């Protein structure tokens, strides 16, 4: 719960409150065997990392924790984040290949709704930020099919929705 509350505050750009919750999560996880929450905490550390190298390294560790625990959500979040950080660092081809692989897990219904939504949204944002509107529209269409299947016909919130409207 502490990790989710921290992420909620991160999305509201309330970094001090988010950091307090992240520290609470660290305290709660300290000294216990590795569980998925360790990976989710590490993922947020990657998102907040001060360098792309650190973010890429942490994302690879998140993916590995997912593999070791048999947690496909965590594995694909790590893969996806590694990809988007690689794209940001200039390794576009390698990064996009990783993001696309994670997207296939989302399209195939292998991931939880929360993780599916997150990887869809980040992919659309990444494509649009590179002015790859063809891919952004393609993934946006996939996202709308997923939303329709989830009973949320008509769209989704956040950056993805803004990018969808701009791309049309």
C-alpha cells in the first residue's frame, strides 16, 4: 500500500510526500525475503533515478526479480521501462524492441489491467515524443480495443488520451 500511495503522490507531482511513502515502504520491506513489492519499489526508484544509466540498471533488476519470482507483470514492467529509458538515452532501436515485446504481453492479455494500461500509455507517449505518429496511432488503436474489451469503451485517462486526440 505504501508503494501505491507513493506512486499516487508522484503522479500528482508531490515529490516530498512520495519520498516519505517510499521510505516507509523501504522500512516495511527491510529484512524480508524478496517479494514482488521489492521490485515495484525498485521500479519507482528507477523512475526517480538521477541518471538514465541508473534508471536502465534498476529496470533490468526489476525485470530479473519478475523472472525469478514468476511475476509476469513485474517482468514486463522492467522490460518496458528498460526500453523507454534506452530510447531516452538514444538507443532507440534496442529500446523500442524491448517496449514492443512488453506490449505484446499486454495485447495478449497476459498482464494485469493496471500494468497493461501503464505500458500502453508509456508506449503511446514514447512514440509521440519521437514524432512516430504512425506507431502511436497503431498502439492507440490497440489500446482502444483493450479498453472496449474491459468495458471502458470511449477511452482512457491521462497522457494517452491527449496523444490520441492530437494524433487523430
